């Protein structure tokens, strides 16, 4: 595959951008080689600057649930831009978006917009601490909640890919109130509450962790988290930046029938533009300034372009039978990948939930970070590059989820499975 122009751009990027990328997850450090540069995306495909066309399963890392450059989203952005790109003053689209989120997610009675999922999670934790008047937060290893200092402890996503879950520049004092437990481990969480009686402000969790690949909560686990937080006066925070409006209209909490106290959103609600949000019970949310003592702000929060794009995306998802189509495509991909691995005699665990998926090269089930780390990463590198040569783009890391969009066709899935079967036979 010709990548001459991408190679030239990357050489230039290295001169002006640290590592040549504006987010570590875009780098190819975990798989070797150099990232390619894209200048066009439409539907389920992307085109790089050398003219190569690829089937894309990264989907902007989740937001492109309707595919790239969806006509209704593009039209909404153009229409909004005609009236201005930012005001710094309340605009009607903010109200429409807030109302829509509250209608789709029953646990959210009030919501505030931010500019990223990182901001949403950081703000939700500050709010939980302000509401409970407690300092300690429980998170789970491998779960990534953005790069806020207090949360960058045993994180997933790019931090995990580079083998350095903690970050330089974060003082130990900033993370001393963050307690980390293994996901899906009931006894560990019980022990933490027992050892920190009346000190836990809340638990923040990805209900379906998607930043160490993808693994699912064991039956009853999310229910347990709901029960133990309620019993101890702590808050349950669902980080649905990735799963929100993807696993169901109401996100993972609808799919698993759990009612958290606070929820964080991002990705899909921006229709491809930068956005985040957090919301929950009105009595908790009303502690935010200007009503209460918990400060949170953002110059571009509720940006009219992002609101217009997100509203268009959410409305399209509600009325088009999108979720049924996504489930069908995911089932087709899962069945095909499992058959391909079995035929090639390659041990693979293929985890999926709704339109999210991840394949691990291990013979053992994957239910937490320790299980995920058993995957053969050298084999994944070869698999990744083999698929890339076949014009299939997965995330360049074993520890990232893949995403299916409504734009992925049966032919796309068939080509992907066929390519995977071909590559697996060479591993």
C-alpha cells in the first residue's frame, strides 16, 4: 500500500507536534510503523492522503455511530454556522440538547455540557465529593476516565498501551484519594468500603469498559455496585462517554437496567465535534455554581455547532431503527471472526456488546485488565498490519475497543471477515 504522502506528513508533524500526533492513541507505537493521515471520510470508509480507501472500525473513537459525514449532521452544522460559531451566551440549542438527554436517560434530571469527556468525568467527581463531603473515589484498573490528574491512576486507553498507566507530572498527593480495584471483583470493593468507612464519595466506572479492549460486567456486578454505594452513602457514577447512546438509546444503564446517581457523556452527543456532558439527580446537580458551591465552567460549553450536530445524531438514532441494525452487524462480525479464528487454529476471545467489540489473542476468557494483559500482543501487531494491508482499519492497539456504525454494510463485514481469515492463517 502506497503511503508516501503520509510518510512525508508524519516527518513534518514530528518537527512541530510531540510524537507527531495530537493524541497518543493515534500513534502506532504499540504496533510499530507510522500512522497514516486521512483527508476524507464518508460512511464506513476513510481515505488517506495517498488515496487508499479503508473500512474504518475506529469511527473517530466512537462518535461516528451513524458513519462519517452523515448528511443530516453536516446539514445541521452548516445551518448552525450561518448564525455564528460561538456566542459565550446561552443559546436555544443548549436547552434542546439538555432536554433530549434528560428524556433519553431517565436517571438524568439535569445536565450540564462540557467540551470533552475528560472534563465531564473530572466535574462529576468534584460534584460527588462536594455532595457527600467526602474525599475518596473508587475506580477500576484499566478503566480510563480522561486525563485529569486524580484519575490517571492505572488507567486504560493510551496510558495502558504505552505500559505507563500513571503519568509523570502528577503529584502523588493528587491521587492519594483515588482507590483502584480490579473490575468484576466484588470482594475487593467490599474490602475497600470496610477499610474506608464513611470516607468514600463514590465509585466511577465504565459500565462496559472499552479502554483496555472490551470486557463485560459479570451478571449482577453492576447491581452490586449500585447496592453497595447506596448502602454506604456514596454515589455511583457511570462513565458513559463511550457507551452512552451507543449500547442503547439510554446507554449502558438502559441495557443493564441500572440507575446511577451521576452519568458522564461525550462522543456521540457531539456528532463528531468536541463535546462532553454530565448529569444526574437534580438535588446533586443543583450544587453546581451558580446555584451551589461546586464550581465548574467552560467558555465553549454548549457550543452551537456541537449542539446542532449532537441533536441531529440523537434524533436520527431515535427514529431510524439504528440499534437493531447495529446489533445485526455486530452479530455478523462476531460470528465471522470466531469462525475465522477457529478455522485458523488461533486462540481468540472475541468480546462484543452492542456495536462495540474487541478480539484478544488468548485462550482464556477476558473479564478484567489482568485477563486482557494475557493477550498475545505480538500476534496482535501482525494481525493489525495484516488487516491494514487488506484495507481494514482497527485501532492501533490491543487495548482499544472497535466500533460499528449504521453505515457498515453486510459487504463491509464480509470483506472484513474474509480479510481476517486470510491474515489469521499466516499468524
